């Protein structure tokens, strides 16, 4: 069974992008962390959507690559970049097979992305992130917390299709497989990294628990 399919939902969302949704505004946490990067840092925005972070980082002068499995998102990034005269290496691709050389990046950002799939997909994506990062390079990302599963079940019927991997009925992207994990799971999954910061917290809505990670490639 193919589990990395959430881009099918998000492609439809990106096709409706009009500049007003939260998915088109950069996260303050991402932009604050960017201030710690060297001015010449090469950055990969993995699962870039319509480019809210890739474009913001390019405006600050970073060398930015953006990857997303939804063609609609990449088309929007290229449209905005062309209109603003920005250089963004925007490509269509899967997170399990990054089209970049080993050690190509100083920093990889992946906000609300790599948990879209089962554990095999997730482990492959993490290995690819480690591969394209330089030793000492940093990763800033989010993961779904296992703390969130009872909350999701209170909203819609769901089932665990494989270890830590759930699907839920109803509207939204959770009809596609999502991976939920504990802190212990996190440390094992990211064993190729040193942990700088690890925090489980809610996003905008009550119960929207996500892990926030800042890691260094060993």
C-alpha cells in the first residue's frame, strides 16, 4: 500500500492559493531561526507547498531550493519568484528520493511535512535529509505527537494501519496516512542527529500537538 499520498490533497489546496491562507504566511519560528544561519547558507525547503518559507528565505538572500510532490505548489513558487526576480531552485519530487547531491545543504527545513506516510516512508525521508545535509548542518522541522491521537479520534473515526500510522475519516488530509510519535520514538528515528531542541506543543487550535525539532547532522 502506498502511504505517501497526502500531496494529492494539498495539490488541490495549492491550486486555490490566493495569498490569504495561513499556509502562505511564513512561520515566525522559521524566520527567527534563519537569523542564526550564515549569510551564504544553502537551504532546502522540503515540502515547500506554495513557497511561504522558500520565498521568504530567498528574499533574505539565502541560496534556496524548494521541493514539493504537488506540481501546483511548485508552479506557484516559480510564478512568484519570476514576478519578484528571485532565484529559487524549485523542483517537483518526493521526500523519499531527494534530487540533490550528498552534503548539498547547510540547512534543511521541513514544516508539517515528513510525517505524511508510514514509518518506512518517514525513515527513508529522514535518511535523505541526513544525506543531503553537510556534517554539522541543521534541520528544523515538526512531527505529529502521539498525544494528539485521542483528540483526533474524538473528532472522527480512525484506525492504525501500521505502527504509529493512522488514517481518519472525514474532510481534510488525514484520510491519507499520518505518522504520530512519542519523544522516545523521535530520538530513535533521528539517531543520525544531535538534538538541540525538542518540544511538544500545540499549534493554533487546542489539541493540535506537534513536536518541534532543531537538530544537527552528526
